[in-house]
C-alpha cells in the first residue's frame, strides 16, 4: 500500500494497521530473540531437576553411611572369627574322616567323596588370599532325615565347611528294586572347605582317596 493511500484511510483503520504491524513485529522479535533463551532455560530446568535428583539420592545414601560402616565392621569381625576355622595347611585324610564320622552319626554308613581342583580366592573387604577345596559327594543314598543330620553335623567340625550346592530327589521304585528298606533319596552335592596356604600334597583324584569313603 502506497503512503498516499495509507494517509487517505480513516484514522481508525490507520491505527489498526499500525497496531497489527506492531504485533507482528513483536511476535517476530519474541521468537528470534527470546525463543533460544526459552529453549535454553527449559534445558537448564531439566538439568537442574536431574542434578537435584542426584543430590537427593546422595543425601539418602549418606544418611545410611553410619549404618553401613557398622555393618562392615561387624562383617570384618565375623570374618576374623570364621578365619580361625581355616587351617594353614590341608590335611585331606583328616577332613574325609571328619566328613565320614559326621555322616555315620547321621546314620549314613557310606559317603562317596571326590576332591575337585582347588583354586585361590580373596576374603571380601580384604587382600587375604586363601584356597577353596571343593569336595563332591556323588550318589549318596539315604533318608531325608539322615541328610539333614549330616548337614547339621558339619557345623560342629573344627574347620569351616560350606555347602556350595545340593541336589536331592526321591528314588524311583525301579531304583529301589521293590525293596522298601532301601534309603529314600539320592543326593549329589558339593562341599567346600578352605586353607590359607596352597599344599603340594593335596589329593586331586577319586582313586587317591579310594573312591567311596566308607569308614
């Protein structure tokens, strides 16, 4: 629109056109100048909320720190007590006799045992290295209450013993051969005992310990 035509318009129309142009200009200025600022502000708000969440989580963790310190101290004391039951060297015949005697007290007369390969390990929270001695019990046939008695008896040995895993199942009639006096379950399990020093005379084969250890 030419300036002459604009001047010929009524005053109200000229004011409306000027006001509309001003609004359009303000909108353009808003998006050009303030749009990036608003976007950056939103990003900063999101980042702030994320950091505030991290701070809140850190404060929660710090609130439990004294409790965790006490727990760690108690675990270290318990570990020291347990390590008193870990001998310096490994006496396999004595250990097998202890296992067999424990089984016998639980009315298990035959305990088939085989030592597996030993390996080093580290006490949690410490750099103390010790050696894990796995002993596998294969095809143990007994009653369930006898198995429980054997497991409970391991607690009273003079060395630390852990049951790494155990698998027990009820024997089938075919396995019993129709004889009701045959023990009711078949058990396979792996026990672990420990020592502080690696021993050169550790037995590593089933034949070395005579297969089934029947004491």
